[in-house]
C-alpha cells in the first residue's frame, strides 16, 4: 500500500475520479437546463398530433351515412371483437376485410382458370369462396346471438329489479345487471354497452351504441330493449312499465320456441352427415379403383378434380349454413 502511494498512481486515480465527477456534474447541469424546454416542446408536438387526429376523425363520414353493406360489415366486426373500439375509425377494419375477401376470390379464380382453362368454372367457384369469410363471421355471430337470446329473459328480469332499485337510473341499473351476469358473452356485451354509453359524447354516438347492441343480439326483443334503454338514457323517462311488458311477452314467446328446435336440428344433422360422408366416399373410391393409380384418377383428371373441388366447397358451405340455422333464435 505504501508503494502504491509512493509511486504517484494515487494522484492519477484521484485525477480520473475528479474527471468522472466533473462529467457527471456537467451532464446533470445540462440536463436540468435542457429538460424543461424539451418537455415543453414534446408536449406541444403531442398536442398538435392529437389535434390533427381529431380533425381527421371529424372529417370522417358518419356511420349513419354509410352504405348498408359498410354498416353491416362494421357491426359484424364490432360484435365479434375483430375491431377493438367503436370510437376508433372502423374504415381500416371494414375495408381490410373486404380487400381480404376479394383477394381470396381472385386467387381462387386465377388458380382455377390456369388449371381448367374455363372462366365460367373459375367464376362460379371463386364466387362461392368469396363469401366464405363473411359466412364464417356470421357463424360466429350466430353462436353469440343464440347464447344471448336464450339468456335475455333472465337478464331482463335482473334489469327490471335493478332499474326499480336504482330509482329509475338506467345507467346504474345496467351496471348492477352486469354485476349479476355470469354468462361470458353477455358480460362482454354489457361491458361494451356500459362503456360506450359512458363515452358517447352526442346523440348520434348513443344511437350507434344502441344499434350495435341490437345488431349483436339480433332479434326484435333486443330492438325493443335497446329503444327502451335509449329512451330512458337520453330523455330520462320512466320506462319501468315498458320493461315489465317486454318481460311478459318474452316469457310467453319462449314457450313456442321449443317446437322449432326439432326442425332446425334436423337440417343441421343433414349438413353434418354430408361433412362425414364426403371423406368416407373418397376412402371408398380408393378401394374401388385400387388396382389403378387412385391419386391420378382423382386429382390428375380435370373432370374429377373439378368435381372434387366443387363438392368440397359445397360441403363446407352446407355445414356453415347448418351451423347458422342449428338453433332458432328467441324472436318475435
């Protein structure tokens, strides 16, 4: 240790430490001097960006003035959580979905045109493929509607009691009703409804919120309930009698619904049977033509390949339609 101090390295170490301290003090001083102006500049930039976005949003065409096709796809995407927030511009999601469907149909058309050299066949099959994404979303929406429609009676009963207990305050009644719901789909629907009602800034947005609620439920009961909620929320009217009348009508209608379920289940069974029998028939065809090249016979000839593609598409479409009509919805 004495040798270390005697060698003069001690003073060199002190010099380095002083240099480091000087750099730290200088850096801290510069940071304090620059920090406030930079923060203010960043705040101004963020404010300008938000202001620019708000102007762009205001220039956007209102949903009520859009075409029926746009509104239908917009509500479809919103109802199955493809689009995250109704207050975010929905154009990208809607036009993105339309673009995807068109590209899928065009790709199918080009592939079939190259393979079969027949524009009519390509147009026919690609037209069917074009609507498959929309049909898939409808199947998902149909499942949601069945779940919501079958539970709407019990939810309406809770809403009536909550509305009466909250001194005819519809917003508080909806919050109390949501707290009592156990079905995940219904909870998600009411969370979105309550959130959108709270953040809606004008009557047009309120009506859009109710329209989305009605579309997601997909029946006339929901339309009447949505109009009752809108009347109570917008005009502060007492709608207890209207809720009670709607509840009684839904209970009477539920008794007639059981008779329709058997007929709808038969149609679903037929579509499911086609989905099972088609691959079974392919396996049976393999054993029938076993001495020959089955793969070449099935996929190497244009006629058999076209029949296989057309049958596959029709079986899938039939199954999707069967899923849609599997359960009749609780409606007027």
